[in-house]
C-alpha cells in the first residue's frame, strides 16, 4: 500500500500555519479559546474583531462564540449573552450597518417589561 503522496499532503498541511482556517478543521476548545483571545486583542474595533472571530470559527455555535468574545472584550460587559449572539448574527447577515443598528438598540435602550408593545413607538 503506497501512502507516500497522502502522507506528504498531511505533512504539508501540518506545516501550514493557516491550517486551522481550513473548512471543517476541528480544534481543541482551549486552542480555539486562545485564538479567539488573540483575535479580540488584535482588533480594537469591535465589529472587526467579531467578524474575524466569526469568520475563522464558523464550526462553533454562536452562543459559544458569544461567551468567548464577551470574556475577552471588556466593551461587551454591559451586554447579555443573548445581545452578543444577536450582534454576531447582525455582523454575519447585516454587515457593518446591521451590526451598528443592533448595537444601538441593545445597550442604550431601556429594558421593557413583558407587557410592553414592541411595535408602539414612544
């Protein structure tokens, strides 16, 4: 059985520093957390940091990404886990304008009680 070429491809992939960005790559949670911390520190802009983390860790559920990002971004301290998941969704689906719209409505808006009508403008 000739395993030479396949083995060579695996060795080349292991030597590739960007191997962790390949689709379907699975890594240990500690490794992903370390990368997320580095990415959050590398981009001072919240949108850029969240977009980069989301784009490079698509295999992870958004609630897990939100928890990790909240841990390393002090500017998300006022936001709930649900808020950060909403921001990740806005980053992915709405781009910068969608992200900014969700950001404005989450932190500065007073929390309404269960009886408030969300469609009525005050």
